[in-house]
C-alpha cells in the first residue's frame, strides 16, 4: 500500500475509509467472518460511507456560538421590530379559532429535517440483524429508559428544586390543543383557556411549559449530528448510520405514543391527532421526501454526485433555516430572558444531568453485554444525543413558537456541542476498557501510517 506523494486531502480520505474498515468490519458478523464476509462488508463501506462528510463543519463546531448569536439577534429583533415575528407566526393554519401550524416556521423546519432524512440509506437497515446486541441495547435505552428518566429529572429540577427561581406564579401562554373546541375560562390539564387578542390560548404554569419541552427532547433520540460524535469517538460508523435509520422509523410509531402519555402525566395533555399531525409533518413527510429524492437522484446522477454535490448544496440551506427559526423563537422569549437571565441555566441543568446519566448507562451496559469499543461508543452517544430538530418542530407546532416549551428545546441545541464533545473525549480516554475488533490483515504497520490529525 503506497500513499506517499499523494495530496494530503486524498491521504485523509483514504485513511478515514481505512479506519472505518479496520474498526467496523467485524461489527455485523459473529467474530468469525470469512474472507468473503470481509470483502462483502468492505465493499458495503466503500459504497455507502462518506467519511469526509463526518468531519465537523465550521457551523457544527461552533454551534453553541451560533445559538448565542441567535439569542442576541432574537432579543434585539423583539425589541426593535416586535411585529415582524408576530406577523410571521400569525401566518398559520387555524382550526377552531386556534393556530395549529405556522406556515413560515413549518417551511423552515422542513428544510431542517429534509437534509437529515435524505442522507439515510435504508438498505443498511437490513444489515442490522447481524448486530442484534448493539441495536437492541440502543433501542432499549432510547425508547424504554431515556423518555422516563427525562421526565423524572426535569420534573424534579423544574417543578421542585428550581421552582422558586422560575416563579411559582409564573405562567406561559401556549396554543389550545389541536381538535379541541374549548370555551374561554374552561380548565384543561394544568391550564385555563383565555382570550388573547381575539385568539384562544391556554394559560399554564411556566415550569410545566419548560417540562413539556424537556419531554419532547427526551422522546426524540438520535440527531443527525450523532454521526459526527460517532466519527470523532472512532466508533463504528456503520452502526451509527443504521441506528439513525432505525430510530427514524421507530419514531413514527413511538414518538406519538410516548409523547401523549408523558405530556398527559405532566398535566399538559395533547390529543393524539395533534401528535400524529406533528410526526406526519415533521418526520414522515421529510422521510418520504428524502427517500424518494435520494433514490431518484442516485439513479439519475450517481451516488458520488449525490454526496459530493447535492448534499453540499443542502448544507447552507439547513443552517439558514435553523438560524432563522432560532432568531424568531428568541424574538418572542427575549423579554423573559432579560427579566430572568438565569432561565436558560434552570433548563440546561436537568438536560445536562439527563445527558450524562443516559450516556453513562449506555456505556456501562455496553461493557456488561460485551460490546466492542467500536459499537459501545456510538451506542452511548446515540442515547445521549437528542433529535433537537424534531423537538423544536413539535414544540412550535403543539405549543407555539413563543412558548416556554419551544425555548426549552432550543436550550438543548445550546448545550449539545460542548457537552457531546466532552463525552467524545471521555470515550477516547477510556477505549482500553473495551475489547477492540478488527481483522489482523487490515492492520497498518508503523511505516504505512501517516499523521491525519492536523
């Protein structure tokens, strides 16, 4: 194998692929793969992976900085031109005199979700059966543990420990649940229907609104950025890709069920039709559009053109849509943040505790069931990471862009990068806790390695 003299970019790409083969090739077998098994999986990796695309972009690396800038821009917009955000949010589809879907926000959120879905190669899901333990453990943590620990932790911190700081009498105005024709003055859950500028709204305790946003983060596992976290932790990229696809499909069924149950327990009940509409608009629609357009583009232009040209084109669109959404959200909540600047901290602490707890659980259980490091790292990362795009979209749709629930989901975005990078560093320092899995004949000797860390 000779790479000397090749351009540095080519060396990076070559050894990124080589590293994937070296670390991932045993993940979908029983540890006794034949040469044919190896060649088949190597071909699969070469055909489907895009290692260079897993590196953190400028936007991803400084996501926290961008969110802080959006907070400043949103607060400024709310002060200087408060009617702009209100006018945009007022462009909505109404049912029973209540706004259901904000059209501008729906458009922005679609362009946040579509690029995530179009990257998924669902053919990889078929191969998941060869890795029952990591896939089963990931599903167990994401859907049977994480939603309930999020509810318990957020309830304790927001409803008990921090309640005096948030305000026992502080209230929030959220949308009246879709499909319900409630009269003014009628009680619903923990709230009461009031009339605000001719529109029916539900007045609820502010901490419960924050709790609702935390719940939505807890039932929305595995963001597309988990591909970055798995890559940086030197995990099995194939397993991460498979779980992104499986979680997207599982979310179609369990998101509505768990959301309806936990929001009801939190005394902010949401009708099933509202959750079904939310998952249909913000998950199913981008999922179908992504699958169909990916298949059509790959057939027409080829997979290389799709990855190198089409996906690069989508990146600035996604970033723009996310930033516009965040600016609009903070233009509504700017006054709350100014009056109580520690609001974000009260929400961030339970999210931090939840993330670290779920990561520790996933990492520890991976060790107990005997996973290799290559599968243990992404298994823990997938559980710890949140699909904040879906959470923001659902919060904006169910409760309104100006709600505390929507603000709580954005705090999830704010702490995502620094917290996940901390966990990546922890994984790298504890690799020796796990056995490693690779084929002897795929190892590079010292003379064949080059420094690709610069």
